[in-house]
C-alpha cells in the first residue's frame, strides 16, 4: 500500500506542491495524511494516525525530508522505527538516495543511513554557525549604538538559512518563506525590519 505524508507549519500555507508531487505517485486521496503544524517533533495527529496504519511492505512517500520534520535526531529515530521495526519503505522524492526501495542489500541500507547522518551533521553545523554570526551581528550593532527594545520572539535558524538563500537568489521569496514555515508577507516584513535595524545582510552574512 502507498501512503503520502504532507506537512505545512500553518493553515495559511499552501501544500499544493506537495500534493502534486504525491499525486504523481498515484497515491489515493484516502491514503494521504496532512498535518498543519510545526516540524519540531512528531507529536502530530495525522502522522501518529498514519504510523498506526503503516505495516510491513507499505511505502511512505514524502516530497522532502524537511517536510517530514525539522529535528534531524527525531527524523533518524522515526526512520529506524519505520524501516527497522515496522518494515516500511520510505521514498523522499527530491532526494533519490533516501529511497529504501533501492538497494535492499547492506550497501543500499548503508547509503541511506549515511545520507541521514550527513544531513544531521550539516543541519547542526549550520545552526551553530548561524548562532555565532547572529551573536557577532548583534554585538556589532550595539557597538554602532543601535538600541534594542523589548526582545522580539526569537526567529528559527531556518529563517536565517532561507534569508541567505534568498539574498543569493537561489530561492524565490515564496520558497524562502515556505522553507522557514511562515507566510510570505510575514517573512518579508521581518527581513525589512531586521535589515533596517542593521541585524541582517552586512553584519550577519558578509
């Protein structure tokens, strides 16, 4: 049996791109599970419902590993539960190396596990680099006399990754907003505010 999983972070985000990609895999509408909440953990109603239904021999399709979840340690844990304990295959459509249907031998399993490990390392390393650049940028802004009022709600690491990609023109505004799981208008307004405050661009990313 084929199943598809879609996740967006809020009700006003568009899941059409994920739906279209999964539709091309001929997944029935009643076997498509959708959560509209953060990917910080797997305590999501649709995912948990799907997990109970999955059985050995089934295939779970997701468009991107990021839409499965944001916490790579938890992704690795769920990956083991699905593939080892339940005997389910996983196909990440935008990353062919993460398709457990390919190479059922030891080498195929090793490649998939190694890819997950690399993704985890890259994500953790990027988070640490972003925190360092952010701290340096804030220190530089304070040295220039920039005053800070009531601290705003902290932005996720994904915001700074998406902002960098948008500045480098490797992401559109819509893709950058989707990547950090916020509406396009919200993403853009935060960029403008932080750039005007001197906390983006020249300080954080030069």
